[in-house]
């Protein structure tokens, strides 16, 4: 939805093994760089993702253990199985603690879910739809494309030469960190992520209508309580219509899913869940 005020995470340890941080999925406790190639072989996207991870870790925002991971893990696992063939780096989901409900995905496969988002959504399908949308931004390489355009603009403004290679990746990461809370995609880019996200969501078995329901909730919500991932995303009503058209045009994929939010899977989130943070 937004470039990434929108980012989540993979298989973290269960509460019983909460002492170790494991991006939701089948990964051992490790930072993003350890789950990819060696540092010398990392591509630009992995380097950018590592920079963001390091920044969030330094700020003390990454949640190491919490009962909320028990809620997030099965959804993240399903999304990973469905989306992984579409991307060349492993998806990893992390909880983060920030003031506003949100989710965001960074280059390299890291997906970050703000803990309060689990309390904001009304059901598991809304949460799954949100995360599938964010994963789709990574699949489409939307953030990298946006940051490269931004770098080119800023380079022209200062009369600088666009940097290449690892240095360029570092520059892009610095730009991303500086604009992490303000980046926004065009309506077309957001809509494309909606469409791909709905396909991924259907493959998981979660109802792709969840994202539509979230848009509808947004229309009636107190603007002060709306997650940034919705409030600064363009054309929610048009995107909702585009999704509904996509569902109608592909009945073999979407026909089995109900459009009635009353059929949604309820989400059970522990109240005031305890959290420890990666240090």
C-alpha cells in the first residue's frame, strides 16, 4: 500500500522458544543478511533490506518474542508458500512496535507488521489481504523502482552523477530510510499490488475479499484511527472496484470465496500481549 510504511515478517519462534528470533517460516534465528547469500554476493535489494532491518533494530522497534507471533505465524507461513515462487529471496515476517497500525515490505523479502495492526483488523482475512498486498510490492520491485527514480531526481537537482554498484545500493537504502514514513505509490502501482495480492491470497486459502472489506471499513473509520497504509494510499474506492472486477473476471479462482464479511474468519488476539525486543 505505501512503500513501506508497509513491511511484515516470517517464521518467528513460538512463545516456548521465544528467546530466539526466527523470521516466520522455516528459517533459523538470523538477521536478513544471514539468510541470503554472503555479504559479497548480496544484490542491491538485499543490501537495501538489510539497511532497513539494521535501522529498525537500532531504534528498538523489532519485536523478538510475543504471543502475537502465534497469530501472525500461520498467516505468514501460508503467504510465504504461495508467494515465494514469485520472488528470488526468502520472505521473512517481523513484528514491529510503532505508534500507528501498519504493515510494510522492504526490498530483499522482509515484511514488517506493526503489532497494533493485529488489533485494528476485524478478521484474519483482512490481515492476510493486507500482507499479500505488501508482499506483492516486493514481487513487483516497486520500492526499488521508486527509490531509483527518487535518486535520479535528487542527483539531477544537485548535479551529481548517479552512483553504481554496492555504493548505489547504499545510497538507495539511505534514501529509503529517510523517506520510510512518507513514500507513496501511484494509484496504478497500488492497484497492481492489489490484484497480485488477491491472487496470492486466493492461493493461501484466505479470502481475497479481506482487502475489500478493509477498504470498506476505511470509509467509515475515524480518520485519526486509520492505519497509514490506508490513509495515504490513493483511490481506495477505485481500487476496491478494480478488485471486484478482477474477482468477477476470474470465477474459477475467486468464485468459491464469499463477499459477505460475516463469513470471515475471526481473529483472536491476546489483550495487552507482552513483548521483548531485538537488541
